[in-house]
C-alpha cells in the first residue's frame, strides 16, 4: 500500500505548485489530499501488520513512530529524513477518572512523551526533513514555546540554523530554556502568539523554511497520531477523541488521519473529534457554536500553549468537526488547574493546555454530548516539565481538588 497525495488548496481545491505559500486563487491553507483508491480490508490489515512489525527493527526510520507509516506520507528521500525516534508514546488507561466522569472508558494518549516533550515533534520531523530535502539551511517559526523547542532540536540535528519568534513574557521559562539548549536564536515580539505569527509572515525570508502548522508537511506527520492511537487500541475505534485547540493544526491533522484510515480500509468508522479551548482564548468555540466565521480576539489564559486569538487552521478544524459530528467546548483556567491536578494525581502529569482535555470532557459529559457508555480518548499534548511554574501554582491551590 502506497498512498499518493496531491498538494492543493484546502478551501477551493486548486492544485498548488509550491507548498510554502497560501493558495494563489483564494489565500487558504494548503493540504496534501489523499488520492489513493480504497484498498480492500485484507490489504489494509496486512499493511498494519507490516508497520507493527517494523518496531522490532533497528533502523532509524523503523524506530520512528512517524516514519514507520512512510507509505502514507508525502514521499521524501530517505537520506534527507531527520528523526529523533518520535511518535512512540504511551496510551494510559485511567479507569478511576473514567468512573468519576461517568463514561465507559477513558485513556490518555500522551504525546508529551515525545523527544522534545510535545506533539510538535510528530510534525516537525516531516517539515524539517522536507526542508532539508529542498536544500533549506534555515528554519523559522512563531511559537508559544513547544514548536520552537521542537524546531530547534530537529534543525540542530539537520545542521540548519533556527529562528524563533516568541511573545515576550507569555511563554514558560522551561520552554525558553529548552529551545536555547538546542541553540535557537530567539526574537521576542510584543503581544500574543498571533502578533509573533504576523511578524513572521511579514519577515518572509526566502531561504528560511516556515515550520508552523500552516506548513502542510507538519500536519502530515501529526495525522499519524490517529494511526498510532488506533494501533495502540488494536484498531478499535473510540467514540470520542478530545484534543486541546490553539492554532488548530493538531485537531485538523488528527481528523485527517482518521478520515484517511477510513478511506484506506483500516477502520470502518471514524471517532467524533472534540476541540477544547480555554475560555479566554476560545474564538473557535465561538464560531463553531454560532455557525459564523472567525472573529479574532486577544487571548488570555494560563494555558500558554493554546493562547491563540486568531487560529490559522480554523476552517480545516471546522471541516473535521463537521465530518466527524464533533464538538467544541471551552473551559475556565480554574477548571484547567483542577484537571491538571487530577492528571498529576493519577501519576501521569501534563502541561496546562493538555489538562484542558479532561476539563472539556466534564463539560461535554454535563451537556450530554459525551454519553454514559462512550469510550473516550484524551490527547495530552505536552509534558509535565514544560511548565513548572504552573505545577507549583496548582500544587499550592487547595481550592481546586484532585
Ligand atoms: C501547540 C500546542 C497545542 C495547540 O495545538 P494547535 O495545533 O496549535 O491547536 C496544545 N497543547 C500543547 C502542549 C501544544 O504545544
Ligand atoms: Zn484556494
């Protein structure tokens, strides 16, 4: 099984000549659209078995939880691929939390257990490899910390220079320290992540690869979250997959992964996707629930990784929620703190943005979107050590209980 893809506009479907600019016809983001015809379930099962068997091999491509799926990714010459053995992450069952939330099953798929501590590695390995294959010598991104840390690590491995535009005073000390460890050049921008991304677009350096999630290669790596999650569940499809939403690249990518798994015959239905945002940074929840288009806001939340006021991938994410009969919900910073405490008390731990998923599940259960007999997976996006100030603050709070 080898999938072929067409690079085209995600809005008007016009084929694109280059991947590093928005659609020339309508300005929307690009995507790699799957062109492969459905294969029969037998061939799909055989392919899944071959991918699973690759884990026992010792080559760097087979040791990567992304490149094990390389037939389902845009083709990149193997000698250009930069990998840090990303994508081999745990799925943790949490029956006690499931019982308290009143759902049949709940598990955390912990993407914070990636090489640089966030899911960004899953997309970065593809984006940096593609950039390297094209001869780029520099990478650049706007970031609340995790994208920049991931870019810096992969760029360093590739021998590329890395530049990060970050919102001044709005990212955790741990993330700033981590990215500097990998040797990134940091440019601080006044304002929010949105201002940093705008500054990046204005800079538009011809020879620097932009590795934000507007880069369609990023989403191709991140879509493998869907494959890896299904594999970890022996291809049993959950009822819900709950994802925190900031710029909305990840929820879009995960939805795409499930749709492709369905198209390829690997599964026979897709899960419903729920996007959770922080109340002070919930423009997507606003637009999804109202049926209107994006109205940008100025974001305010302790969950810095999802403090985004004008998410670039909102149209893609809306399409994935529509396709999966999904939902969008917002939670308060207090609810995020309480959820973070509970995830920590379960021996798992995560950064605040990731804890929004558990808070969102409680909300979705209360409003009846998630039902009593549903089987739910929450995607934890960042490692507990990513924001130690948040951990200390939450630990000292006795008003939010574990
Ligand atoms: C980047 C990030 C998010 C948000 O993902 P988007 O693709 O921007 O929606 C959520 N949590 C963590 C920990 C992140 O690093
Ligand atoms: Zn277009």
